[in-house]
């Protein structure tokens, strides 16, 4: 099938929560009538979601989601098929307002433990675990056999309006091929799912850049099942969540029981390249890539008849954050802009490209000063939120440029969004230096 990207103009103006006396501010979402072209495109996508079993990709504030009608088994199975996703990995249900969520829960209502979180963090990058009523309106494939389901209300008006027009909650994992880095641009989705889906709604770059935080308030103490856009420190500032604990691991847990939330069991977020992660605790943090890792790069080709030819074309990626200098010490020369390596955000409102980061290119040199390839250098800056926003894009950009190894400078693993960054990097890494 042909995969189309449909540009949605002015995505931040597509609707609002309707004021209602005595009701929550999130009670009912209302779709705007303008801009007419964008609303018409969303209506077409909503009609498609109701009638087709092929999912639709759309942007949220976290990453692009691959959405399907959460109440119909054939449509939910379409998600698993398009992504190549294991069937025991549950899906998050996206709702547009509290009316839709209450309708899913029937008479049991929303557990009061979540009230302070909903008031503070919704709409936004937070998923709450809820009991799945019986009989359930959700397709059984959504919960992967669990008695609970995860629900969230995305922040972007585009996503909220799409769900409202569809008139059904959308099951929507990240819109990437299973195990690959999550998509934060429409083009990332097309790179992975070309020919597997028909429609990608393009609303620009995702502001958060990592998936939602998943929490379980049904246990005591409440727990974080997956780190994401809301930090543990923020959760602990809410009544009833002061003693919230971390209940996830930073490595895959294959062989364990069915995961309580997405991202707990399987290897994720991995580019094609070999990823070597330097933890913030490794060394003094200022020297960059070690001499032993440089020698290991050379050793990978030693003895090969193609070694000389390979050396000229070898590409090594570097993702810098808070500690490393230019090219992580792999080259002593000033890198030059590689203009083919830019990863760009098509601004959602005016259509002008905005560069997320530049990829700079320089010669890869050993301690003797001999060149044996090229360095592709990305600086994500020192701010944690900027690192989170650019992480998946950087991994994908270096893959596109042909990097065979990517060295990454890790950051302090605190309880804010840095925990989500390092969780994703540890799951992506082939090797970890700690």
C-alpha cells in the first residue's frame, strides 16, 4: 500500500476544552471549525479509523503514535501487525476527555488516587493504570490478557481532536517498527512503516521526545512502571504519591511474565548501529571516548582484505550531552558541517524548517594521528529536556548517515526526565561503560 504524509496546519488551534459549570476542566473536548482544511483532514482520518483495520499515525507531545479503534479487535490487531510488536506487550488507550474515560470505566469510576495527578498533569505525558471493567468495551488485544489497562489524555489539540472526531478511544503505541527508536517526526514514521500503513498525520516535531510516564496507583505504595515525560520527583509532590517507588528495570526483562506496562519487557529504542553508552559515572567524564574503544574500532577491520577500503568509508557517530567536548576527542581537527545530516523539524504553524541539531563531520584519527574513517558529531546541549527531545532523532539521523558505531555521553540518572533518557539509552545500548 502507498503511505501518505498529510500535513496538518496550525495543529495547536484545533480545539479546546468546553467550559461547564460544576464540571472538571477536562470534562469535554470541543473540536474547532477552523482552519477548515486541517479539520477536514482530521475528519477524513477519523472516518478511516472507524472503518479500516489499518492504523493511522499521528503526533502527540511525547512521540508519534500508531492509532487504532481500541474497541475493535481487527483494528487493534492491525497495530501489532504493522509494528511487528509482540502480542503480550499491552497498549495504552488514548482518550480526548474525562467523559470518554468514564464511559470506558462504566459505573466503577476513576480511582481517587489519580485525582491529584489528573488535575496537575493531564492532558500530558502521564499514563495511569486502571482496572478493566467486565464486560469491557476494549478489545482484548489492548490489555494483552491483563486485568488492567493504561490510559492517558495527550496534550496536543491535534491528537485530542482526532480522538473526538473518531468518537472512540484510540490504542496507540509509538509509530515505529518494534525495537527501533521512537519517532518524533512524521518522516521517522515513514522510514519505518512505509507500505505497512496508509496515512501519517504530520503535526511537526514532538515537544517532549520520550514516551509518557506510566504509573500504577492500584498498588501500595504507588509505583512508576515506566519513566517518561513526568518525573518521579513531580509525582511525589502530589497527595498520596509521596512514597511512590520505581518499579522498572533499565534492561529488557525477556522471559518474565507479561509486562504490566509497555516498555518493561522487550529490547527497545535501538538503531541499526552498535551503541556504546558511557554512563555519567564512568571516569571523570571529560575525556570522551577511551583509547581502548578507538583501538577496538580499528581491530574490527584488521586482517580483512577490505580493511583499507573500509577505513576510508567507516563512519562513527558521537552523541554529546553534558560532558564531552567536540567529537568526544575522536578528532583533533575542527569538524565541518555535514549539511546532508541535519535533522529538521517542519514547524507546525508556518511551514519553515527548524534545525533540531547539526551533524558535524571530521576525520577519525588514532593516537598516531592516522586517519581511519570519519566522525559524525551531534551536540544535544546540556539541558535535560533538550536532550530528551533530540535523543531519538539523533539515533535515527546517525543511522541514516551510515554510522556503524555510535558513542553516547550519558547524563546523571536523577528522578526527573533524565531517568527516562537513561532508561531508553540503556535499552538501546549494545555495550555500557560504567
